[in-house]
C-alpha cells in the first residue's frame, strides 16, 4: 500500500472514532463529572456548616462554663459570708454569756446557724 492511502485511512478511522466518542461517550463522561462536582460542592458546604456549628457550640460551652464559675464563686462567697455571720453570732453570744464556748460546741453551733441561715 501507498503511504498516502494509509494516512487517509488512518485519518478516516481517527475522525470516525472521535465522532463516536463525542456522540455516545462524551455526554456520559460530562454527566459523571458534573455529578461528582455537585457531590464535592455539597460535601464542602456540609463541612463549612459543621465547622460553623462546632464554633457556635464551643462558644456556648465557654459561656456556660463562665456562668458556672461565676455561680460557683457566688456560692462560695455566700457560704463564707454565712460562716462569718455564724462566727460573729457565736462571738457575740459568748461575750454576752461572759465565757468562751469550747471548740466542739462552737463548731456544732456554727453548723446549726449556717444551716438555719441557708434555709432563709
């Protein structure tokens, strides 16, 4: 065969193959690519939403911890204030009685007074 005939036949085969691919295979390939792009975009959007939700949850957790610490500090402060009131009451009572109450009795009275003050 002549080289020119071979080149012509190869050219025709190439163009027919290209036409078949463009006509029948290319739409399927494009559809698959577009579907994959949509899935990737949805995955990235979900990841962004999840990150935003995580950031909001962390901020809420920090706020709750701060509030809990403040409340705990208030409770500790109130408990100390109640104990101080109890100590002052016992000191005043012992001065009125003119004698010092022993430590065990003092502690019992302080506990009872703290419980009464806590009840209101």
